[in-house]
C-alpha cells in the first residue's frame, strides 16, 4: 500500500520508514509526491490538530492515503512548553542548535529533579474515502544540563530517556526507535491501521 508522509523532514521519513519496514506500506515523501513547494501552516493548539491538518491537506491534493506526524517536547518546568512550537521555539527558520540553546538558557539553574519532560508524537492518517484516525505516543525523561551525543536530531542531545539515563543522541537510532514517542505511537498505529486496510 502506498502512503504519503506529510512532511519534508528527511529524518522523520527515515525514522517512520524504519519502524514500518516490516509492514506492507510504501511510504513516500511530499517531495516525491510532487508537493515539495507546499507549506502547511501548523496553527493548531494541539499536536492532534496539527497532525490531522497536515494529513488532510496532503490527502486532498493527491487522493492518496496520507500519514502525518506532529511531535514535540513538553517540559514540566515550562508548563509544557515548547509543545507545538518545538520546531520554532527560538523563532522561524532556526536550527536545532538554536532551539537547544534557548531551552538550556530557560532552564539555567533549574535543578535536575525539576527538569522532567516528555517527547510527544501524534500520528494521524486520512484515507481518500474520508476515514481517519489519530494515535498518541509519549516518552518520559528529563532535560540534561548540556548537550550530549552526536546522533539524532532536534532536542535529542538534551533529552535523557528514563530507561537508559542517556540522551537520545547518545543512544542512536536502533535503541531510540524502540523506545521513542514516535515508536510508541507507531505501535498503536500498526494495530489501528489493520482495521482500515485489507
């Protein structure tokens, strides 16, 4: 079954494709589907709203079943921020490094026991016949005092997974793709999608 991932983020495409490699789904990017020039404004207040909006927009333009992921980091000390603004926490068109620096600055002098956080991923699917669903995955952890590790992307060098006491960027994709928020959402996704495809 061919599906489009409503994202231009090559890291997300690689990560989701890797997790779905044993499932009979050919996942293609927006660019491969001829939609590389489209910008989808993520103006929802929740991950669910943004994820569904992206999936609906791409599906309507292609008439092909579409998967969308909206994910981000919620930090307890910051009342859940950056949340849906995770990718643009430090402003529009910023680098991962700039977002990480802003987060560290805002948590300066905050003790380890108050640096609790979670990664959240909401994956939505929309089919041409109008059917749709969303699933949510979360990974609990905390924010480190400094960046560690060279693998991964986004906030991975700062996010310490509870189970390993190492950052996602230290763990690497093999372990991360088993315990991450996106991996947990995709486990639910694989169970749910069986109800929709033959």
